[in-house]
């Protein structure tokens, strides 16, 4: 029963974060056609990287529960693919929001966030794997 609750909790947190991303994408823009200042562009793109790094981490944790028999590497790839697909969906959604733009570059920025989290998780998993091998050595 505990594993069942854990799946629901992790799935709920993932869905909630997806809702946060969707709601943030629903905020109308100003409608200005001029070039925004550089600080604004950096802030917006950094938000994309952060949002999709978190999404990838949450997707990985949920997918590990659902696909427990699969390797961690496969689950990590699935989490990245899920996040990038959601990023594409997010950009499509933004195309219908007043004052917001939609573009492939933003999907690539989202993929950057997903990739950064994937790298971080990969190194954490690799480190745990190496620690596990060291603790199994028998010293005589």
C-alpha cells in the first residue's frame, strides 16, 4: 500500500508542477512589438530552464515508481523526452495567449533545462552506483 501512495503523491506533484508551468504560460504579454531589454530576455529564458529542469526531476521520480523494472538510464531518457514534449506543448499553448510568442528556440531552452537536470541526475546516480560497489568489497 505504501508504494501505491508514493506513486500517487509523486504523480500529483508532477501534475501540479505541470499546472504551474501551464498557468505561467497563460499570463498575457504586453503586446509590445519592440525588442525587450537583454535583462528581460535572460530572466525569461532562465525561468524556462528552471521550470523544465524541475519538471524533468519530478518526471524522473514519478517514472521510477511507475517503471520500477526499467533501468534508471531508460527512465531518465523517458523523463527528458516527456519534459521536451511538454515544452513543445507549452509553446503551442503560448501561441494562443495574447502578447506571448511561440518558437522553436524556447523549446530548445526548455530542452536545455531538461538536459541539465538529466546530467545532474546521471552524475548522482553514477556516484551512488560507485559507492554501492565500494561497500560490497570484502576486506580480509
